């Protein structure tokens, strides 16, 4: 496993993709060279004590030492982050957390993502060998709230679902997942999900019914990011306490943790 480092990155580009959604590129060569898909960076927003805590963000596509961070404005931290300009410094610690474990067999991979949950799967899409079969699903509320451009989605063969039918399949992403899994027939498959708690709960239920292995990357609020404060604890399904998303995750086998909208954002 790689060792996280602290690095002062430099913002090289910023772009607003849609309302409240930003895509920024940060030159951070020491973190970039080590990162494997599924890992995240703990980002210090600025030099002042507001906000005091770092914010976890998944590491997206990497090129020439530059990391893409794609985020939704949720509160003060992400609002301030969206104001960064090329040339600004950003204090990062990373890569943190575990990586997506890909079975070494011929199973078809199905990525189920919702909103900004797409980010770690973009990097997995880049790091997987091209020949490995995958279906990439991205669910959004509407075309006005897309986290990647339509151009990028087309290049990656992403299949959209939207709640209002303005892009791709009209319906939610779990309904599209069910269609995709039915279409695979008797092929062995593995589902990997990242997105809102409601979507992940639906994915877990469906995969259990269809007896298909599934793992989920959980994006819960974090305090320390290193296993000290317990703020990222999620209940184990066996009733034996909790697992920590920052230390034991963020990726879990769906059978190991409680995945319900009441527990996850
Ligand atoms: C592994 C991981 C990957 C993620 N990847 C992405 C991504 O790629 N894109 C994206 O948009 N979002 C991502 N998120 C979610 C993102 O971290 C939050 O949206 C972000 O932290 C919100 O910060 P804010 O200041 O804007 O929001 P606010 O709601 O103002 O800040 C609240 C945040 O502050 C922290 N916090 C404040 N006080 C405490 C306390 N006492 N104890 C513990 N925590 C506290 C928590 O992290 C909480 O989320 C990810 C989360 C995780 C865990
Ligand atoms: S964020 Fe502090 S224990 Fe996980």
C-alpha cells in the first residue's frame, strides 16, 4: 500500500461544469504518482482557521502530475474551494484510504454512480486495462446538474439516467442498473457504486436479490481523516460495532456495512 504524503499543490485550471459543480485541476506530483482509484485527498481549504477541518475529496483523473477534483458546493469549505484561481496553492494530504479491488477474472464490471459519486470511478475507468469489459452508469437529477461534460461522458461511453428524462434513461440509476444486469444474462458481474445513500441502498438491495457481489465507496462527513475522531463511523452488519470510513474504507463490500439513507448522506 502507498504512503500518504503532505504536499502543497498548485491550482492549474478551474471550471464550473454546471450549477454548484466545479472541476479543478491541481498540480500535485507526489500524490499523483502514488494514487490508485478509490483513494481520496484531505484538503485544507485555506491558511485561516475557518474552516478548521480539512475536507475529503475523491481523486479523479490524473494526468502529468495533475489531479482533477470535482466537487459540489455543500457548505463553507467547498464554497471557498470554488473560488480558487490558477496559481493558488492548496495544502493536500494523500492519497488516503483503500482502493477498488478488481476481481482477476472475466466478470463484467458495472459502475453505478450518482452525481459527484462519479469522481473515483473516472479514475478507475482510466486505470483499468482497456480490454476489461465495463458498463458505466451515471445518474443525475437533470441535465442541468451534470458533474462531467456530455463530451467527456461520450468518450467514456457513460450511460446516463436522469430523474426528469432530460438526458439518457428516464428514471433512477438503480432502475437502469437492473436493466443492465438483466441484459448481462448469465454473465458473471460485479457492481461498484459511489453516490447518495438512497442510491447505494437500492443498489445493495438489488444486488443481494440478484446474488451479484457489490461494493460501495462511502462519502460520509469526516473530521480527522486518520482514524482518531470516530466521526466517520458506519455500523457493521454483524452488529459488532462500527467501521471507520477514513481508515477501513472508503470502499466496503456491501455485505459488511449498513447501507441505508438514514446512515449515509
Ligand atoms: C472519501 C470521500 C470522498 C469524497 N469525495 C467527494 C468528491 O469527489 N466531490 C464532492 O463534492 N464531495 C466529496 N465528498 C464529500 C465532501 O467531503 C463534502 O461535501 C465536504 O466535506 C463538505 O464540506 P463543506 O465545508 O462544503 O460543507 P459543510 O457542510 O459546511 O461542512 C461540513 C463538513 O465539515 C466537517 N465537519 C465539520 N465539523 C465537524 C465535526 N465536529 N466532526 C466531524 N466533521 C466535521 C465534515 O467533513 C462535514 O462534511 C467526499 C467525502 C468522502 C468521505
Ligand atoms: S474522520 Fe476521524 S476517525 Fe474517520
